[in-house]
C-alpha cells in the first residue's frame, strides 16, 4: 500500500535528513558505501573488473559531477593508464542530454571510461545512449533506476564482510527501504492516470517532499511520449531557417513543456519564436521576440491569426478559442524589463487531457504557426 510507504518515510529519521538536498544526500551515501566496500561500485557499473582496475579515489562535486570514481589500471606506473567513471544523480531534476554531453570529456590525464545517470524515471530517449562530448570523446551513458539501485545496495550490503558495513547494516537496510519507498510512491503517482496529463496528487506527496518530483516526472512522461509520437512530424513541419525546440523546465511548482519554432541565434537582436507551451493547466499560445519589439505591438501583429482577437476578459464566463480560460487580461507577458526579449501569450485551461488529444492539438497549432511564418506577417 502506498499509504504505508508514505507513513514509513514520515517516520524515518534517515529520510527526513535527506530533504535538505535529495541528490546530494544520496550521492554522499553512495560515495561512502563504495569507499567502505569497493563491491558497491557494481551497483552502478556491474562490469567493473577489480582484477584490471583499482579504485584510487571517490570525489563529490568535482568539476560539477555528482560523483567521480577515479581508477588506475593495475600493473602500470602511477601516472599511466588513469581512468574514471561518472555518476550523475537525478531525483529532483531531470536527465539532460546536453548536460551529459558537457560531462563527456577526459579530465586532465584521466580517460573517461563510462557514465551512469540515475533517477526514478528516464527523461532521455533510451536507457543506453552513446554521447559524443568534447574533443570527440564518445561514451555510453546508461540509465539506472532507483529501485534497481536499492535492490543492489541491499544485496551487496547483506553479503559484505567489511566490518563497518556489518556494523551499519541496519541503517543501510533502512536506506534501501527509503529508496524503494520513494520509487514506489512517485512511480505510482505518475502512472495512476496513465497517458493523461494530470498533475493532481494526494497531499501526502507534499508532506514527504515528493510533489515537485512527481510533477517533473509526469511532465517528463508526457514529453517522452511526444518525442516518440510527433517529433518527426513536427520536424517536417519546421519552416526553412527555423529550428524546432521541444523542451521541459520547471517554474513555480509547475512543469513547463515547450513546442516551438524559432530562428533565434546568438547575438541576434531580432528573432521570432512561436509555438505552444503547456504550463500546469495552461495551454499557451506564445510569441517571443527581441528587444526592438514591445508587447502591445506583438499582440496586435498576431491578433486574429495566432492570438484570439475576439477574447473578452470582461465577460463573466471567459473563453479563448471557444475553450474555458482563467485569463483576466487580454494577454499576459513577461520579459518587458529585461531589455533582451518580450514573451507574449494567451492561454485556455486544460486538465486531465489524454496525451494523444494534446499532441493532436499541438500538431495542428504548429501547422498554423508554420503558415504564419511562411506568410511573413510578422516582418
């Protein structure tokens, strides 16, 4: 029962100690375990061969990596044949291919041997990806789920003969139970309403500090489905001179899911970004432009072709494109004071929408965005 898992976390002192920094907490525990018994490295790198390599050091937050395991090939001089593994821990944030590309590089005289990224669910396209990083370094990054980490930690701990592991076995077993409970609770919440974008959850998730994790992963589940089903179609729609951007972020406790066409370039003073953004229960029609524009001009330019020119915020029952909206102004915007960009949008409300219905609407709306760009009405 999920209620039992939540009750366990509420009563666990070890879990309460993790809430200040979930990722830092877990990475510290993993580093400690591997230092005490090198067998724990196989939780993350099961193919590690202690007959070939020796572990020389384990570092936290070195070059921004969550955990680096430094290795040396046996039989060689100290300065020769030096390698390392990277573990990037993701529980309250999402895996990012761009970040893994940044982390795919040799460090000093050490060659990167492998990379692991963890989490409750995988926001990448697959569980094993070859990534090319700096200086053409190519590494296979593998995703390892939290429930598998929990099981492997328990198995190794129970069989360990290291005195300190035997002494702390009760705490390690409790730690196994913590990881397992976190995985079960969040996984249940994400899949409770399968393939429906529904961020509603029991208050108990907030009480155990997991609501934000659930919201991010629910958004990631939708985005993963979108990548598999409509990405290629949207790429075909993308107008010449523009790039398709599909991405996820998190603002004010809400998942922000973007599907945009943009001709933005570095140091460009004027550009157009147009597309759809889902933030919480808002289905947003967005336009973003450079500093030379202002919000009123942007709205007027796109009114009637992208924005709803018939929207009346003074009506009691407000609708946008015939759908209920909680907007109280003609349009919303931000970035006005940045001196760099203006972001203008209108939205209607969505809740408990099937993934397929949302993606059908997004595809239709981006077809309209393509036509707007090709007609050149924004010039």
